[in-house]
C-alpha cells in the first residue's frame, strides 16, 4: 500500500523541481526584458560633453624668431640667426687612374710634322731579312746579251737586282724615351704598302694574332688586341714587344718606342 510517508516525499520532490524550473524561467525572461529595454534619451541629455576648439596660430615664423632673440638676449648665452640657404655643392667626379692614363696618352707630333709627300712604288714592293736588317725593296730584271766570236747571234741572260728602298731594324730595342711622329706614315705593311697612322679602322678588321706590318722603328704591328698598352700603343706579349691596334684609339700608335728610320 502507498504509505503517507512516501507520498510526502514524492510531493516534496515534485514541488522542489517546479520551484527550480520556475526560477530559471523567470531569470531568463528578466534578462531578455532588460536587453530589449530602449535607451532613455533623457538620461543621455544629462551627460556632460567636452569640446576643443582649434585656434590657428597667427604668429609668423619671423615673429617667433624675434621673440626668441629677445629671450636669448636677456640670458646672453646663445644667439640664433636666420637660416641661410646655401646653394648645393656640386661634386666634380674624380678621374680614375685608367681615364687619366687614357687622357694623357695623346699622339706626340714632332714640330716639323707633315704628311708624307714622297713617291712610293704602286706595287712590287717586298720585305726580306738580309744581313741583320729587314730590307724593303723592289726587283729589277736586267737582260744582258753576249755575242761570241764567230757567231751571228748573241746569248742573252737575265739578271735580277734588288733595289733597296728602306732598311728597318730586325730586333728593335726600346729607348729610354719615346720618339715623336714626323709624318703620317708610321710603317710598312707586309705587302709593301705604306701604313698611315690614321688607318686604324682599315687594319682594325684583323685580330691580335695577325701581323699587319712593321713600324719605322722596327717593331711589328698587329691587329686589334685587348692588351695593357703603354703610352705609344705597344705591349710586350710572350716577351715580344709590338704595337697593337686598339678600338679606343683612332690612330695606330701615339709615338715610337724606339728611334724610327726616315723614309
């Protein structure tokens, strides 16, 4: 049978649960009501606001300087002067050693310099080494006829004779100083023509391994080469001194490293 004590216990438990559920629902509804409550404009009107007004400074820069001078003059410690605007300094670029050497390496002309106006064979000029000298010559063929006694016709023979035009030293020796250019002709080409100093572009098609000719001081002249040339335009490569045409020069050489011969 259902006893009275059990009934009281069940009733108390159910009552407690109902109270707990009711309390929870009440709190939730209260919080929602507070969140949805509109803000009262009257309350905002009671708040205090602060505003700052920016006043543009009407004192000029010169007036501030005058005021500062007056204050400093009283202390007698520091003086302030108006700023002086100095023009910017323009730096002159310094010439490098390489550019200076190129500027100094100019063509050295003799006082009696003149373009060569002499005669030179149009062809048939050859070069050869003979008796310690490099000779520049042409060949002439002489025909000799001999008549023997008792015969009506003679016997002719042909003799070849070398007419030396110029002699160049085979083994050039550099002088302590350099020699100037007395004319525009500075050497003899391999085929026997004259090499003029302003014909650098003409011979500039050859490389440093090509022998163009010989200068009047006996040193060889080669094509374009990337060498560390001296003031005359020459350099020692593998122990052999010679002149090298350079794309940086409009002439073949600037001077002679040894005493040249005269044409």
